[in-house]
C-alpha cells in the first residue's frame, strides 16, 4: 500500500468508476467527476457489510449537512462492490440521495491510489482499504486510511476537519 501522505498534492487518477443511473451502469472517470469543487470521497470495502452499513456510512450520513454547509460540493461513497449491489444498498441507506455512490468493483481507483487490502480470512479477497479523501479541484489535500477494514477511527467523518 502506498503511504497515504504521499498522495497529498497529487491529482486524482483517471480511474473508471461505475454508477447506476436508472437501470443503466454508467462509467465515469474519477478525475473528471471531482475536477471542480470540494469533495469528500469515502472508500469502503463492501456494500451490505456490517462495518460499512452499521458504522461508517451512518457517520457519513449524520455529517452530510455539516459537510455541505462547510463548502463540500461532492459527497461520494466509493465501494468495491458491483454497481447493482451498491444501487440496492444506497436506496436502503440513503433514500434522500444525499450522497453519490460509485462502484470501484474493478479496483481501478483503489489500485491507482495504492489503497487496497487483501482479506482472505474474511473470504472477500482484494478490496479497497477503508479511506477518506478530501479533494479540492481534483487535487488530494487530505488522506486518512484505516489500518484494518474492520475499523472506523481516523476515517470517521465527524473527525474530518475541512481546513
């Protein structure tokens, strides 16, 4: 895994993410989605997983208004699950659509950032690490990465300072 502090000051990579729009999967490039404005990008290992569903995503949802009030224009959850599962999960956990959900099922973004985690003991193989990025006009200004995908500590959104 690349050292997170090495990502600060770098542009988001041209990694392709999937998003369900209606019944269609649309591919988008991360560097283009977040090229303008301030973004909080939360990387999660899997939709419907206990830590993501029970701890990490609720913390993001509870802080969405504070982030928007603080000048965040993009709130995104990037998950290493397929777009169909993410779409179903997002409808359950965020029916108001406060957050945009993207699939990094091919690990394009996680690998480009050097933020993957191999989890054979959980029988989920290679996934994204649990991370939070603060991005300004496509450039990464803050990176926080958990030492384990089972933890939500430094990536808890209520601890994120908006500078």
